[in-house]
């Protein structure tokens, strides 16, 4: 069974990005951070939902700029 919560290292690996880029996304409020004591954790579902927003953004950009390579 997969864990419901992941740490920043695991979350950045799920997204195939650096930890520093992941922390930028968290600081921008695009991914929610949960505090458990002194530890920060991230919902796996929030990470997956974030990838869906990327796909939606890409589709919207393609429609907004037709004929653009």
C-alpha cells in the first residue's frame, strides 16, 4: 500500500523535479504543506492533482495560442 503522505524528497521524485523547485511550488501555494510536529508532509493526492492542473494549463494555452509551435 502506498503512503498517504510523503516528504519533500519523495514528492519531488514523484514529480521528477528538484527539491528546490518543489519548495518553490510549495511557497507559491500550488502544493499544500501539512505540518506534523516539526515535520512537513505532502498528500500524495495533492501531488497527483497538481499534475492534472499542469495538463489543464497546457491545454488552455494551446487553445489560447492557435498556430503557435
